[in-house]
C-alpha cells in the first residue's frame, strides 16, 4: 500500500501552487489592469501564506525539531514573511500591481528551498538552543522586508531611467520636471483614488505622461505606477521595517554566539556579512533624511543592500566555510 504524503509536504505544495497562480494573475494584472485578476490573486496569496505557516507548524509537530534550522525551513519562512509583508503594504497602499514580482520571487525562493529538503535530521548541538527560535525568525523576516523593498527599488529605477531616456530623445516633449497635477498621488496609490483626491503633488515623470498620451505602450504601462516620489517613500517605509528586525537579529545572534561558542563576536564570515548589510541599510536610512540624497541615489543604496543580503544569506552559508556553514 502506498504511503501517504506527510501533511507538511501537502501544505507546501498547496502554498507553492497558490503562489504561482497568484503571481501569474498579478503579472497579467500589472499589464492589463483587469480587476478580476486582482480579485483572483489576492485570496490565493493569502491562502498560500497561511498554508506556509500551517506547513511550518505541522513540520514542527510531526518531527519535534525546530523547522528553521536548514535552508528548506528558513526559505519557507522567508517566502511566507515576504508575502505577508507585501500583503500588509498592498492593502494599505493598493500596491497589488507589484504583487506579481514579489510573490513570483517568493515562489522561486520557496521552490529552491524545496530542493534542500533533507528530511528530519536533528540539528547540530550548537543549533539546539532557545536562541534559534528568536534569532532565525528575526533575521529571515528582515531579509523578507528587504526583498519587498528591492522590488519597489527596481520599479523606481525602471521608471526613473525610462523618464531620462525620453528626456534625452530627439523628439522629447521638453516638459518641465516640476509640473503640478491635482491628485497625482495620495497614500492610496490607485488611479481612481488619485483622481478623486484634492491633494496636489509634484508630477516627476512628465515625459512618461506625455509619451503615454501619445500612445507609447511602455509609457502607458509605467504611467499607471505610483510616482517616483511615492515609490521612494514606499522603499523607505519597508526598509524601516527590515532594519530594526536585522538589528535585533544581529544582537540576538551575538547572544547565541556567546552561549554556543563563548564569544559575542568572532568576525566569522556570516557575522561580517550581516554587519556589512546592516551598515548599508543604516547608510540608506541616514541618506534618506537628506533631501539631496532622496530618490535615485538612496534607491540605488537600497538595491545594493539587497544584493549584500543575498550574499549573506546564500553566498556565506553555501560557499564560504565558517561557524555558520550549516546550510540554514
């Protein structure tokens, strides 16, 4: 008689399937703005996130081993928190147009994590600590926030450089970058809400707006996104979630290191990489307080910061020998 698939694996399949369909629907929505696609994708994204939480809980109940101590478990949490953070911001600011990219990346990371499912092996002694239940969720959740910020940063850069390309084109409209339009952005970034708002803000991509009016398909697509100023604020707000989590993660990691290895800090490659990432995002937060550095400069710092996070997460754990080479 064929053995039944464990509940945690069933839930993982459900979550991955929900993410894939949700991401595809939101990607099509991004280009078409067909509302029914958004209404299809939102429940699927929520269901996938809940299925992942249930999967991690079921895995712990079945194995009695903390499920976040390997790459399979930590990437599962990374995907779940990425989607959860995005859902919160999307409901708050109507950002579903970006969901295809965030949820798509979460699905890719989750699928990669599944390839690292090595069964239910007990953790090495240094990982069998209550600090594992504090440090790992904090750090992985910070990585998730930075991933959402990275998607927003990428959107900002695409829109910014397309605006510059139009401005430098021979037949550029030649409009000023300081055109005031009524209701071009509120805390709700939907076009309908923007149109009905009485708030007046500065339109920062007039060449895209002019090209969109002249039928340029790419410009029409970019013109439905929030303004550069709004995207910049979104990046800042998401990083403002991730940096405190990373700070607490570094502190609790030091406490765990002292318990396991007798020293708070040993300049292990993982510790050094985490500290470097923290410095990059701390620089970002500081630069964003200076008006002349807001915008494309600080957004580039955010984008580079996520690359350092990916090196800290994967490069150090998988390619560099050290105290943290546990593939977690």
